[in-house]
């Protein structure tokens, strides 16, 4: 958390805040380990004077193209951004502050310090390690069939593997498997053609719904996902399986169950999502 829809929501919010074409006048790093590459000192020197050209997403990464380099940001569990005036109070959890030519500051707040920033000349060296984009044109029935048939893995861990599917996390894996009526432990290379088609339709469906509803906010604590303006996402009200243990399956009425798959909390309908024998 956050996953593809939450990261896409942040990217869209950032694009609407006047950051494009702004020049970075200075950078303050308050927690050196947030900067994964290069060193925090080198980062502050190198990013100074660079202009923000574009802000996009690849998997769970925010991709900020600068005039010379590219900044990759992985929010991990609790990373978020704040656009602030210089005189506004600072959070004790601010890890990086970018001072902009617009007079604003882009502040990165990360309570648990898990988020990482990479300032790279050639970001493809990092991004090419990621798998297929589930909302990209390369995600086709034949591409999915090749992925599934060439691997003998349980579906849930496979969906969570960022080297295979870029951007899918625990929430949307559970939702996609519920939508496709597939058990999380079903073997990828044993799916029928109809089951593969169901999964092909389910994955982009649940991700697009998450994007349209501005992400999933699970609770009201500060560690949950929030948009740039501090508002919550709306997708949590439309979840079918994730964190609905004991509630009625929206499709058949059977109580949703929780199991553990690959050390991850997993939610399913035992009637709709039967494990093949």
C-alpha cells in the first residue's frame, strides 16, 4: 500500500498542482536513507536547478522527468506529499523538501521511513525490472496466457510479483480474483482458457475502478492513504472481498473468509472461488 490506483491518483494530483515546468531551487533531505540513489548530499547538489518536465507512473513508482535526470519515488507504506507555502508549519515526519521556483514547497512526509527516492540518469535500468503494466497496451490476452502458462505458481503470489505484474498489491489481487471467481491458491498453469479470459477481464476492471474512485483508504489513521489535498479515496466503499471477512459475498451471499497466502492476508468467497481438486 499504496498500489497502482493510489499511485496513479497521486500522480494525477501532482500534475494539477502547477509543478510542471517549475524549477527546483533547493532540496533539503531530513532523513538520508530516503534517498536510495545517489547519496543524500549528492542528491541535493545534483537536483538543484533542474526543471520538472513531466510526472507519470510505472507500476508503483512515481516517475518525475527532470531536465537532466529522472526522479523515481516509491511511496511504500506511508509516503505522501504536501504542497505548502514556506511559512506553513512543518511536519516532524518530513523526509525531503523540494523548494520550487513557484514559491511553493513539495514536502515528502513518511511516518515509517520506508519510502525511497532514486535520482537517475538512466531510469530504465531500474524500471525495466518491472513486469507488465496491467493497464497498458501490452496487457493482452495472449500476453497474460504466456505469463500464466509458463509458470507453475499460485495465482495470488504471482499477481503480487512486481517483476511479473507491475502495480498490483494485496487489495487489488484479492478483488481481481474475486471478480474472476478464482481461488488464490489455484495454479497459474492449470487455468482453462475461460478462466484466463475471466482473469484478463478482472484485473484491469478492478484497477480502473480503483483509479476512478481515487484509491482505497482503509481507516482514518494518519498511516492510511490520502490524496494530496488530504481527502480520502472512495474505493473502500466498493470492495467486494478485501477486508470483508464474515460479510456476505455480494454475488452469492456466502460469508467471505480470510486465509493466509504467502504470508499475506487474503480474502475470498469459499463458494464462488473454489480451489480446484
